[in-house]
C-alpha cells in the first residue's frame, strides 16, 4: 500500500499551516513557481530540501527521504491474529477501518466504518463474530459513512465518540477501560485534524503482541492529517498522546499503510 502523502503533500500542508505563499516557498526551494507548483501537485521535482524544510518547519532530511520514495517497512499483521485492516474506496481515495475481536468470546469492535459496510459484514460472517462496539476516531464523513448500515444490522451496537455533540452515553470518558474479552481499549484525545479527534489504544493482545493505536487521520506514515491553523496543536497532541506510547506500538491510520511509533519518530518530516 502506498503512503497517503507524497513529498508535495507534506510541503503543501506545512506551507498552508504557516500561511506562506507558493512564491516564497519556491524561492526557498531554489526553483521556479511553476516547478514548485508541480512539486506540490505530484511530489516530483528537485528542490533545496534544507532551505525549504527550514522555512516550513520540517525536518529536511526526512522530507528528502520521502521525496526519494520512502515508505515504512512492511508489517505483517498476522502477529495480531485478531486484527484486520479493511480498505474501502471511492473514485478519488481509499479509507481504512479496522476490525478487532476476542478469540474466545468472538466479540468484535470496529474502529471507524469506512465508506460502505459490506466488507466488514463479510468478515464478521466468515469469522463468526458479534459486533459489540463501534469506535469513531473523528466524524469526517469518510470515517462514518457506513455507520447507518452497521447500526441497521446491529441496532444494539455501542458507539464511542469524541464528539461533544454525541449523546452522553456515547462520549468517551478520560481513563475509560473498555474490555473486549481479554483485550483492553483506552482512548486519548488527539484533536487538530478534527476537533473531535481520538486515538484508541488496544492492548493485552495474545502472544504478547504490542499495542495497536487506531489514530484516524491524526498521523499517517510519513505525514499528518491536514490541520491548517491547528497544526501546532495537532503536532503537540501527536507527541503527547501517540509518540509517548512504546516504540513498537502499531499505528493504524485512516489512510495509507500501518506503521509504528518508532518508524514515525525516525522518518516523519513533521517531527
């Protein structure tokens, strides 16, 4: 799976957050405005990555690494036996949701819904699972589009959300521990890309598998979700709530491939 953001996307997000013009960024990059526009559009082209990174508050070496085709190491998800990544697609993009379950009780939880529910339903049926929980990382439409379908089939499913507009019984509470059989699920607020952004951390996996963090669009492999005027807060929350997790924690983003805390600390240009 390709990373969600190429180098031009990273540059564009950082430039928008700082309110800088394309001409100013092009001058720092040592290229023409037209060349810079191409760079932002498709991630291709030359640039003085050191000067551009310094202007945009990005780590220049990591940025150049992304520009040269970096992607995170392929992670074999079979180590987390009861975890599946589900990818749904629109004509313009793909979005991830994730299903986890307890191997004994066969009770399951889904993190976000994707664009449509049929792949989730097929997996639930093939594994003979009962869906008990839906955890929403944030309320952007591509992450909740299939919620009506899910609630139609599972009317008693419990919904968990960081939205202040959600009914009280659906709102996450600090220090909540939700048990799914032997699995333990906690939540951490990670606003920035979205006001109601939440990261859910699942621990106590069989065979001592590391924690898995379901981060929505807070962070991607090699990038972060667009936050514009809230980028500083987004980065702060990532440092405090995601990068504070053990380095081998699996990061499961809403778009693009899975990664780990250690890999992102070492390679994400925003940090």
